[in-house]
C-alpha cells in the first residue's frame, strides 16, 4: 500500500449490503469541504463552521436530486479516530443509496480508501501504536468472549504499557551503566549489580510470558482445535454430531465411513473450539482410507487437544488391548499434547 496522507479518503464503515442504517466515513484535510458540497443541513448552516463532535440532520443532494435524509457527524482533528478531520454520514442502508453517495463523494474529490487505511492513518498520526492498530482487526473478527476480551485489553494498551514499563527500566539502568563507565577511573559504582541482575531476570520472565501469550491468543482467536480420534466405528462422528447438535457427519454401522476430516466450531464457556472428526485408525489396504488415516495424524499434529474414543462394546479390542498400543503411539509421538481418553458405548456392554 502506498500511503498518501494529503488526500481525502472515503469508505463504508459498516458492512456492505442492505440494512436499516449504513455509515459512510470520510477522512482527510478536505473532508468537511467535500461533504459540505453535497449536504444541505435542515438548519441551513454550513458544516464547515460547526463545532466538532456535533450531529446535523439534512439531505444529501446530487444537484437538485435528493438522494437521502441523513445524519452527519463531525469530528475535527486531532479529536477523531484518524487524527484528521472526519465526517461520518449516517444514511439509510439501501445498497443503491450507499453506492450513490459513495460515487458522489468520489466525483467531488475523495479517493476510495484502501483496506485498513483509516486505522493506518490513526497509527501514522499517533492515535494508537502498532499493537493497538492490530487489535482493531482482532476486535472486529472476535467471535467469542475470550477473543473479544483479549482484543479490548490490547486496544486499551495493555500490551503496550508492559513494553513501555520494561523499556523505561532498561533505559534507566543503561544510563547508570554509561555514567559508571564515564567515571571508571574514579572507582565509583552508580549501578547496583544485584538489582541489575534481578531486573534482567524479571524482564526475561515477562518477555517469556508475553511470547507465550501470543501463542495462547492466537489459539483463542482461531479457535482451539480438538481432534476426535480412535478406531473405526468408535463413535467419533456421533460425538461430533452430539456436540454440534446437528447431523454434521454421516453416521453408519459400517466401519470406515469417515474417510476425510470434518470440522466445525462451537462456543463453550466463551471459548471457540474447532472439533475435528477424523478417519478411524487401523491397518487397511484401501488407498483412499489410507489417505484419510494420514490426514488423521496431520490433524493430531495440528490439534491443541486430542480426544481418543474407545468402543467399550468391542470385546476383542478391549481384551487384546489394541487401543492401548494406538494410545501409546500418539503419546510417544506427541508427548506434550493433552490426550483425553473417552470410553464410549458403555450402555452396550452386556
């Protein structure tokens, strides 16, 4: 993206498509001037002379043609989202009206904004730092309570404040060390060695926690992947359907029905889980089923949690402990991955 901050940009601030209300946002040095050309306030006043953070009722007109009755909100720099002059036009949500107003603004001197350009300008104008700018996208995309909580905390500067504090502490000790070096011949110590070592240890712990929090945050945003594995006909597809409360996977008494992975999401306690139904693990000469089993192990590798289903009614596998061998194989290959063993079909044990 080539950043041009000297022009005035426009874009829909609400989702595209028809709705009750739509918001068209204009930002830049000529935002007030351009909108004033097409907006006739009911009060007869010119919005260029009106105060910031005020709302005005009137009509958007294209020449003598009235396009819509709207509310226009004014935000003068630097007290706006982007740090520039910003005008937001609240119009009716007809797709036709939205496009007509957008085209009118483009003909009067606006440029269509690039994806994320409003937030980019906010970052460039010092309204937010990089981590807060990234959090805007996370907040928009959040679809669970946990993802929303992380994004809000980051937007409010939670991560940035920790970095600023650590940076301040390091700069303080760096200045003391430089001062001590300047007076090395005087045999004077300005920095407490014990305190310095303690600070470095504290910073190391904090940085590790922040690095770990990235992995946790990424899992929460994307959904926690849970692989449902086990032998054919152990009830994996039935479990997926029960969790989702719908017939998402085909269920059959014929072993090996599932030959590919089936995935779907469910929100549990504010967290989004992505459950993955996999092909049953067994020795087979069927080429397609073999590919499905390979994918099963790929999904085990990608999953954060593994649910291993055991068919309690399968006396042969229970007596010969075949499932134990498969469980040990998974544990040996993925020693750090949580593995939960579920005894299924207990109601069918005679």
